[in-house]
């Protein structure tokens, strides 16, 4: 459970039954470091890269949308280098603010669904491809008022890449996602 807390890099709650809070437990397991490495599968990575490159190559109006998991998993520099290399319109979520410099020549604005500066929502929602880095689908991140089309959004997260409703995971599982409602 503690390992997943670190790997997922999300808030967690740990509850203990009241009848064991005063129990003594051996300290020996604390001497073993927690393995925080993620599984890696080169084939899944290659498949995801190929799909992303194909989508970018056929897109006429792509956009890059940077969200908070990018920061939580220490991928800020990678996101910045990607932004510099792609030279496409860049958007950030409120929770992803500051990952990409807002003075960057391609930065358009903070996209918070219904609540954003004039023109920002229309610009990203009009894109024919959105690369979404580090998605946090939470109401506190305005995710539920976003109008990004699932069929034109590629979600790149720490453990998986979702391309047109197909998810390639870091441990070589490919799964079909249910349609979003």
C-alpha cells in the first residue's frame, strides 16, 4: 500500500481497524527499502510512440495540454523539451500551472473547461489532436467541464498511454477503454 502511494503520487488514506492501533509490530520489514521502480515494456512504448507520431503527422491543428501528474512524477523537464520540440499551441490545467513557462512563444493559456480566459477553451476544443500529459481527472482540476473529444485526445500518463480508446500500459497490457459518457 505504501509503495502504491509513492508510485501513483496521489493522495491516499490509510485506515487501521481500531482494535489493532495499539498492537506492536516487528520493525524488521522497515529495513528493506521499498521498490519504487515501475514496470517497463519496450514493445508497448514503441507501439505508443508509433501511434502518437502517426497522429501528430496527420493532425492539422494539434495542441499540447500539460496537467499536474507531469509534475508529481518529475517529468517537468521532459514536458518542457517536448513543448520546445513540437512548437504547437500549449495549454495547462490550473493544477499544471507553471510546468511550462507561460511566456513560452506557444503558450495559449490555462484551460479549465468552462472557466477560462476568452478564446482559450475555443482554441483547445477546436484542436484535431490534443496530447494530454499527466491527466488528473478531478473536479478540483476542472476536468469534468473540459470538452476534449476522447477520439482526438491522447492521454500520456506515468503508467499508460491512451490512444483512441486503446490503452498501452507499461506492463504490456493493451485494453479497450469503455466509451466516455
